[in-house]
C-alpha cells in the first residue's frame, strides 16, 4: 500500500506543478507597457488607444509588446480625445478641437493612407461601430448614426434615449437602462431594447463564441454565456474592456497600473491543449494506480470473506455439538472409561458362563426331586425322602466331577 501511495502522490504532485505554473500563466493578463484610457484592436493587425496626458492617440502593431507609436494629429488641433473605436479597416476617433467643436476623424487602421474628418452635429461623448453604422451618443443618451464609411456628414437622429449604449458588434448594440439592467437591440435601433438575462452592469463586447464581457457596478469584471461568472483580472479593478472577436483577444485598462502600466491583454478563450497534453498521461497513470489498488483490495476482501465464512461454519458446528477446547481430552477419557466398562462386563459374562453348567444341574436336580415327590410319595411313603437324599448326593458328586 505504501508503494501505491507513493506512486499516486508522485503523479498528483506533477499535475499540481503543471497546473500552478502553466495554467496560471495562461489565465494571467499580460501587462503591456503603456498607460491608456481605452484600447481597441483592429482586424488590420493594429491596436489603437488614447490618453489625454501623454500625447493623445497611440497605435501598436500586433502582437503588441509596448512598441507604441504616437499618432500625429497636430493638424486637426485636437484638444481632447473623447473616444475611439475600430473595425476591420479603419479607426474612428471622436475628439474636440481647441474651439470646443466635436468632430470625427476616420483614418486607416494601419495608420497609412488618407484621413477624413467631419463635424458631429451634437456634443457626442462616445462612439460605437457596427457593420453598417458609426453610432455617436452624448451624456443625455441622445443618439445619431452615420452610414459607413462615414466620410460625409450624413448623420441620422434616433429618438430613443431610454437606454445608454455601452458597446456594439457587427449586428448588435448593447446598453443598460436606468436600473443597470443590460440590454440589447439590432444595429439599426429599429427593434425594441431587450434585457440580457439577469445581467446587471456594462457590456463591453461579445466574443466569437457569443460570450459577453462586462463590468458591474462594483468594478468587477464578468462574463456571460447564459450564466454570469467572474472574469479573473489579476486582482485589478478594470475601467474598460474591449473584445477583438476575430483575434480571440481581450484588452483591459485598469484604474491602477501594474509593473508596466495599466494596459493588459489575454486570450479570450485560453488554449489549454498543451496543458492537457501534459496532464492527461499523468492522470491516466493515477487511474491505473487506483485500479490496481482496487483490484488487489477486492482480491484481499474475497479471501477474507471466504475465511470468515469457514470460521462461521466451524463455530456453528462447535455450538451445535457443544465442542470446546477440551473436547479431545474429554473424548479420550470417555473412550478409556468405556473400554474399562467393556472389560468388566466381559469378565462378569465369563464368570456367568463358568457357573452356567452348575446352574443347569441344580435346575435339573430340582425338577427331578419335584417329579419324585409328586409321583412316588404316595407309593413309597417316607421312603421317598431317602431316595431324594440319594439323588441329591448323586447330583453333588456329578457336579464335583464336572467342575474338575
């Protein structure tokens, strides 16, 4: 049993080592050097972000390791970047200029090519990209949309102000109502807003597998795929999430920096195949050890069961015949006593056989005397007694001769 335990513990310790080292590294967020308000990656192979303290807008080619390039927007007299979003080809930057005018800058995601800027007809603070539109929204939930590629000022007003848009994908707008309930509608905002299960918080995007990602009112990140589960964030408080469904990548900014800044990234659905390839053989080894122990235990149990049954049978017969530990001694004593009785009986029988002729003679003599008196007493009179004495004497002499 000690060998089995040692082998099992060896396999278990190996699994624990793999899980604590490799699995934790898969789930951990990579701290990308940089400090941003928001990051958004494009299928064109670049991630874009902005801040308003170190130079505005930044871009980094994927996979980004911190080699950020500052985007020169000086010609647009950018005073403050309000928001940005990306799609497969372009980056859309919402900003105000030195005169306080709100505008939208459209530039290729590769940061190479022609840029277009157009006025936004209201004080929008956030923008969102769907397949067909760029949506803009102000602090009062007023909304307008611009048909892509949105290079001309063709804004269309939406009447809905009941829900705050929080994110979007190609076909859907996500938002939350005044109670914090997460909502969704189609990209045209022509369908009524519908609640998303029991999700309460801000939805920031949807992964390629349909999983929604968000942050609740306590600044805890979560994921929703029919049920709400926490999203591990290295113990940091997220301020913004973005989902690159094509690259299977999540981006997160936090309210406090890590070792290299407040920007983090990780795979949306980590690839566990390498870990499982290492863990599975060890797990199969543990199963074999357990099976071997169970087999040997079963054999031992069977033997013990048979022994117990034999013991029960012996005990039953001992009780049935009143057999105890002194049975052998008692039996020998009883046999000896029985043999002595037999010898004594045989001796008495021999003695009886020795006197048997005498007894027969006495009986014959008595019978002869009886007949003598019955037949001749009336004839011989008293003489009969002399005859009887003579017969007795003859019998005695005959018995004496026979015994010799």
